[in-house]
């Protein structure tokens, strides 16, 4: 049974405000500390939060408005092109970043010598992050904004039906579906499961316990986010891959339509999945939300004796003598 778009709008907009607040809190927590800001394992998390925050305040707000009104927020070609470009590139950047994070976490924990020099850090850390961001921007700029498309703007369709320009060309649609959605999801799930197994095995090796303590937070940082992809995106992409292999699209059609819309939740709930991995996050939350209960220590003022009082004390001492 297909879920109505009105219900989808509420499912999208209700957690949106809280997601923005938590994302800003996470970014403040990571960027305000030099140690956290410069740690290699936090760079992909910071990028995921930034990309998710941009998508949330633009694409998700516009999508929620469309679900409630059945018309786009601004019936202009410029707005439609901006909407489809931000929506497509933002989601794919998040998928690619998460896929690379699942691979890089193995390198950071078990092969950390690969980052020993500046050149190695650029090749194995910064360059993949740059590719994950630049490639979707270039791909969707060409396919959505540069290549000619005969499909007219429809202001009563999501993103004005501009994403159909990609689906109209078979090889581009196949490339987009496999390398931007199906493959990254499978990478996240497979590498995260392998990481969990390796970490558990490493933990129970007696001669490796010291190293485990040093890297357990790094492993735990990614696993809650991976769980989102496993629970929300993986079944959908598994069915999507089955459709691409030839299974009729009538099989589980309602589930697929609903799950595609719920894939928005991955970016919405990523900030919540990051919070438990932040160091001292409970303390910072307490200071942020209960700052008025913090009691300030005030040293009691000790009044200095005046000259008159000192004189009286001296005279009384002389009289006793």
C-alpha cells in the first residue's frame, strides 16, 4: 500500500528542525577543537554533516513543500534546475563519502602507516574526498544543466520532472543507478560488517589490546551511520539491483516507492548517529542546554579593616599592658 504524499511530508519535515540543530551542534563540537578538527578520521564526518546540512535546508524543505501542495515552491526554470542539481548531487556526494569512509576506516585502523607522510595523506585521504565531492558536481552539471533535454518543465511534478533527462538516456541512467546508488550502498554494508568483525577479533587478541583501545572510538564512529544505510537504503538498493537484472518492476512496487522516499531519512538521521561517537558529548550537551543551572563560584569578600578600627585595636592592646 502506497503511503500518501501528505504523510511523507510530515515524516520529512518533523525531524528536519531537530536534525539541523543536532548537525550544527556536531559541527561546532568538531570544528571548535583543533585536535578534533585536524584528526583524519573526522574529516569525512565533517563533510557529511556539511553536505547533509545544505541538502536539509534546501532540497528537503522544497520537497516537503511540494508534498503538501502538489506544486513546486517557485514555478521558474532556474529554480527547477537548482533544485534537481542540489538534490541529485547532494545525495550522491553523501553516498560516495560514506562509501569511502567505510573503506578508509580499515586503512586508518589497521594500516595507519599509509598516512605517515604528507604525500601519502594526500593520495589516500584528501584526494578521495575531493573526488567524492567534485565528481557528482561535474556529472550532474553536464547531464542536467548542459546536455539538451526535450522534456518540458512540469511544475506539478517533483523537481519539475527534470531528473527524467537522465533516465531518458539508457547508458547514463545505468551508470547513475549502479555507480551512484547501488554500488556505494553495497560498499558501506559489506565494509562495515567486515570492519565490525575485524574489530571484534582484534579486541580479543591479547597482544593487540593496547592498539584496540586507541582505535575503538574510530571504529565506533562509523558503525551507527552504517546501520542507517543497512536498515534504510540497503533493502531498497537490493531491490533496485534486482530490477536492473530483469525482475519485473511490479514486484514489491509499493514497498519500493515508499522506501525511495524514506531514503531521505539517511541524511536526516546521520547527525543523530554521529552524536554518541563525539568525545565528552554529554558534558557539552549539558553545558549547552542547561547553562542556566551552572552555579558560579563567588569568593566571599573579606573587608579590609579601616584605619579607625586598627587604631582602636592598638590602643586596647596598650591599655592591657
